[in-house]
C-alpha cells in the first residue's frame, strides 16, 4: 500500500527534483545552458531559495551567459527577477553592468529580429537590481553625443581678414606676423637703448624722475607710444583665439578616442580602426538610449507571491509578434 502511494505521489515535476545542494543546482544549470535550454534553466532558477540562489550566483560563470545573449535572456532575466524578489541586503556581486553594456552592444547594431521584445524584461530587472546603472547609461550617452559634436569643430577658421582657411595655416600666418612685429620692436628697442638706458641707478631714482623736464616727458611718451603701436595691433590679438581653438580641438579628439576605447572594451569585435568614428559613436549612443528606454522608470522590486515566486521569476516571455521597426535604433 505504501509503495502504491509512493508511485502515485512520484517525484515533483517543478524543477526541484533531486536538487539537495547548490552544487547539484549549478550542475543542472550548466547542463541546460550548454544545451541552450535556457527556458528550462530559467524555471529552475525561479524556484531557488535565498541561500541556494546566493551560492549559485557566486559560482555560475556569468560571462558565458553574457556572451550567449540574446539567447540566454530568459535565464538571466530569471536570475535578476529572483534576486529582486528574495535577496535582501547585502546584495551579492552580480555582473549587472557587464550585462547592461552587452545589451548596449546588441542595440547599437540590432540584427536579431524581436530583440526589443526579448530583452525588455531583462533590462527592467537589471534596472531594478542596480538603479545606478541608469545614471551610468545617461552619462555615457551624453559623453558619446558630446564627442560626436566635437568632431564637427575641425572645419575652417577665419583669419584676421575674415577669410576661411585651415587652422594650421591661420596659425602659421599669425605666427609669421608676430615674428615680423617682434623683430621690428626689438630693433626699435635697440635704437632707444642708446638714448634711454643708463646703467647708473641714480638716474632712475624717484627724485630724478620728478625732476625731468617737459621735453623729456614728451620724448618718453613718443617712444613708448611707438612701441605700443607696434605690439598692440588688433591683428596680433587673434593668436589667443587660434590657440583656444587648437586647445579645444585637442580636447575633442581626446574625448573621441576615449569613447572609441570604451567601445573597444565593450565589443572586441568592433572594427574601430576602419569604421568612421562618427557612425560608431552614434550607433552606441542609440544603443544607450534604447537600453535606457527598455529599463523604464525606476520602480520597486516586485513582491513575492504566495508560492514564493515573483511574477516573472520563471523567465517566461510572450512569443507574440510585435512591430520592431518603430523601436529599434536605425543604423
């Protein structure tokens, strides 16, 4: 009779059969992931308790799941939904930022059909788990947009006559004018030195200065006015503007190269050496904007239901088709 009851009861079919330790859960998840059975793996994760979940998250090679995106979306989404539901502070270390940047990479060049539909719940769960990621995305998008804007300031510049020429030629012409002016001024100073320079310090004393005649003051005014006219030419004042322009261009190019370097770290397959920088930066700016849109506004973690599972903890996604063209960033 007892055997009959055992046969009727049988093992549970809810994804918990035989899982008595985190090691067994981890082995099961690895086998399912290797077979790309991410839905089944998500179901297992959706039923883990807090202690087992912490252990599994610490041991599971998340980098493999990140590289498998968007196919592994179901499993990663289930992890974050379950973390948001049952894990209180302190939160375990989870590579949520790496997942976010991988999503940005996917949306910067969206080739997968239904990409938005597959990744929306994952992005929302990550945003709930680590709200600061929204700020990181907004800051990166702003940085990319500023770098793109900076690429447009390397055009022609106006010289002292108002003609549009390249900045380097404008600097060369300006420096030549300065050199010629300074040579003339030095020659004039040498002429004046034979008259005005007196090695005797007594000649420059306060009493001596108060005792000079009207004619001496008049000549001193003429000499100083001549020098000022030579050196204080309006045309010579453009050098500071040109140098400021040059400094801004240097800073802009630094920002562009810094952003390209960040993209290279996110996407090692990106052909950053050959692709136009503006197009590359614009794609990733749109990727940041797309993921921000998927995350949506900041919301509180979902409350657990009566059976201990969150509303989306089993990683289920609707398979209904939607119009993707109005959501995906355009290349």
